[in-house]
């Protein structure tokens, strides 16, 4: 993946639960540090729009989906480990 590619993420959360708040904060920090001005984050609250989660086959929250660039990838959890996050999302150049 090009280091200049713009990444699009969709983060599914369940209201303002502790795990949801942590996932949003961790993803924002990760993107701000490693992908400044090269990312978009869409947050979907499954309590408000459950049909969106069903459409995307998301059954657990928080779930992060990397939409682009391809391939699409998913990770479930609070996204607290930046190394694991970068590996799962295929951002190996960001790993230590």
C-alpha cells in the first residue's frame, strides 16, 4: 500500500459504552499519529441504526472495518494495541 493512500474506516459501536468510547479514542489517536490527513472515520452506532450493522454482517461491537484501500479487513475490540491494529489492517510499514 502506498504511504500516501487515503484510508477509509467504519467503526461500529454500541452507544457510549466503555468499550465504544475506548475504541473511538484509540482509533482517533492511532490515525492522528500514523495517518495524519490520510484517513476518514465513519462511526456507526448500532443502537441507533441496527440495520446498518446487519447489512455489513457486524454482530459484535466495537468492530472496525477498513474499507479502502483494498482488501477490506476487520478487527473487533477496543483497538488498544497499535501494533496489532497495524498488522490486522495490513499497515505493516507502521509496525515497530
